């Protein structure tokens, strides 16, 4: 990257992603999907299903018509099989998590029914919690009409800009899964390109999600105004103590900005980079997608593949970030963008509920049951005691109102638990922590992810290499060998690492990158197993394992009853 300002501006530019109505214009419009270089989107069928068109003068017109009908039926079956293959793909969601995604759809004004169906398939396939849709070109009323195709989601949309001087009308929307949409308290359309939605959860947890679309550099005035407005909103949001995330199309190349930010701070703080500089200098974090590569980004056109769509987390929220992933939609969607999905630990939304209940009752302490140390004998004693306390005849119990039934069962279950199950009294500020070995493994994996990203940048921009990197690498070299020692069971044959980064420049850092990928992959597999073990020790799993005779609804009720403070 050159040092002058004009060159810096160009590094943040891409072919216009405004998606204007004049989509055929090479200067401002999108390249139609069927004209993409090297891409063939047509569906091919076996040659034995094709038949020539009948001769109008043939005497066997009826027979020819029947043949054509058979061909059409075969084609219909083939298309149905392709659609079924896509619609039945069902990847299991990451347990105990929620996610935020961003997808630039290049406008929904044309082929709206097809595109909204593609969005619906994507949401269902990846179990999207909060889906940001960017550059819709539609008004809130029009989006609301299309959203009927997504019955499991509630949509919130920005206004659109109908000014003739503007190349694109903009339009951003946030689709929220129904179970989470009930927590929405407010939403604001700050402009046609910035939308914020506020959600309130028990325990005074406030979450604000921004969906943004920053115009390309060709609309310099609108781009500058949008950035200034977003910066102002971020400052206000931080002052209001919101957890917040910013998702959308930034039309900025973060990977090319990193070397400038770390090596040339005077250039990095220039007005051209003010948004990225603000985010990085104030502790925001963009979780690097685990599958990002030179051949897979969030934007693709012809031979250009870049990453300009992001999900940024504020300093408070980034501690809950788990991973990020680019969904390859090139063969299923007509947009020249790929969606990006970032996953978060859902303990953010549920961990403060018990603390809030205790504060509401003005209690400084609360009792929790130690389910991890419950023995089989203690559980059987608890079950028998609970049964003996429920002495009301079923005929009488069935005549009660549902609220009275729940209160009766709740009081008996808590009384039996207090008498039979081990418990401990803790302060209101106590929160469960993950095991130390899992926490250490998580930190080592995140370290490897950051190191991989740094080496990728060195491979992509070798001119940014400095001798001071050798001192940093010497520290990393020691830590990597400590990781080999700690996890020698999953890394039985650790790769040989170079003692100096300068020797890696000969092959463009490829060997080092392959070695780090091998280590990262091994740790990632172990991390998934450890997290699964940790999740299996949860209250719900304990209850299900201790008494398989309970039906699901009864088990859920007991779980809920035992987690509440005694009235």
C-alpha cells in the first residue's frame, strides 16, 4: 500500500456495490450472475432425457407431443431433486450459541420472490438468529410483505432514499428469529443505510445490533456522511452501556488496512480510515472467518475476491464471540456477495437471570444445587421424597387451575431438593466458570487463529515484513512448543517450525502456514470435544441422565423449578 492519500483511497475501493436500478451499467451496476467469468450456473441433465422438437408437418404429432410431455416431466423431477438436495441439507447449529449474519443481496426489487426464497433457505440451513440483509432497495412495507415467506422471523427495516441524486436507494433490514424478537424494545432507521435494533434481556442485558451499508468510494459524499453518522451512533451506544454488534457491507478492505494500522500509525489515523481506526483503537473486534482464503471471500466479481462484509463486536461483546464462518453461496444465490456468520455464546443472554431475581428480592446470597456431585443414591432419595410429598389425589389435582398445579409441584420439588441434594450458598455476583483446562485450550486456539491471520497477511503482503517480527516470532516459537508439550496426545508428530521468519520468505511462508493449519486443526477438534463434555455436564443433561422415565416436558419443568430461588 502506498503512502499517499490517493493510493490509500483506492485500497478501500471496489467495483460499485450500490446495486442501482441500472444494473447493466458496467460503471455502477452489478455483474449479472449468468455473465460471471468462468461461472456456468445452468443445470445439466442426462442426454437421454433430451428429445428433438417435432416436425409440424409430421403425421405422428400426437406421439411427438407425448414424448415432449415425458421430457418435461423428467426435467421437472430432476429440478425437484436438485431443490430437495439443497432444502434437506441440515447442519446442526452450534449448541448454546446465537449468531449474527450479514448478506448483501444486491437488491430485492427484481426477482424478489426468488431471492427471498434463497434468503429463507440460507436462514433455515444455518439456523440464523439475527440476519442482516443489506442493499434491499425496498421500503419497510415492501420488505414486510416479502417477509411472509419467512414465518419464523420478524423483520425490522430502514427507510429508503428516493432522492434522484443518489445512485442507490439503499435499504437495510434485520430478520430476528421469533423467540428472540419478543425481546425487541426499540428500533430506529437512522438513514437508508443504518438501522439499529435494541433488545432487552433479563438481568439488565441490553443488546443493540446495527445493520449498515456504507456506499462505495464512487459516492464519496454519501459514504462520508454515512461513516460520520455511524461513528456518532457508536459513541452514543457505548455511553448507554449497550452490548452491540455492527454487521453489514463496509466496502472497506480490512486485510489491507492491518499492515497500515500496525506499521504506519500516522497514516492509519487519517480521515480516510477513520471508521476502521476507531473500531480497532477502541477495542472492537472482527472475528476472522475460519474458512476465509484467497479463493473464498465475502465479495466476488470476475477474478476479484475480497472480504468487505463484516460482523464487528464491541469490547463487551467480543468476549462472547466463538467463531466466524463464510457461507459459500455463489452456486445458490444470484448475489456477488457471500454471507458471513459470527457465533456467540448465549450465556450472555441467560446468565444474569438468576442474579436479577435475587436482586429483585433484595437478597445478597442465593442457593444453588451442586448437580455435578449428586450421587445415584442422593437422586433416588430426592425422587422418593418428592413422590411422598405429592400426596394430593390425582382426581383433585386435575380440577385445579394450571397455575395452582405448577405452584404445588414447584414447592414440593424444591422442598425435596433442599432435603436431599447437595447445595451451596453463593453471592449474587457469582457466575459459573468453565474448567481451567478448557479455558486454557480456548486461549491457545485463539492465539493460533491470530497467528495464522498474521502469517497470511505476511504471505499476501511480503513487503510489510520487518526485522522486529523476529523478536515476536521468538516468543511465539516458545509458546508453540509449549502447546506441543501440553497437547502431545492430539499432536503426536508436531511439525518442525523454523527458528527464524526470514527463512520462510523463500517459499512465501507456505510451509509455515501449512504447519500452523495442522496444529490449529488438531486443537480445534479437541476444543469441540472439550466443549461437548462441558455442555454434557449441564443441569439439563444431568436431569435427563438421572431419571430417563421423566418425559421431556416434566424434565424441563423440574429443571426450571430447581433453578428458581425459593419464594
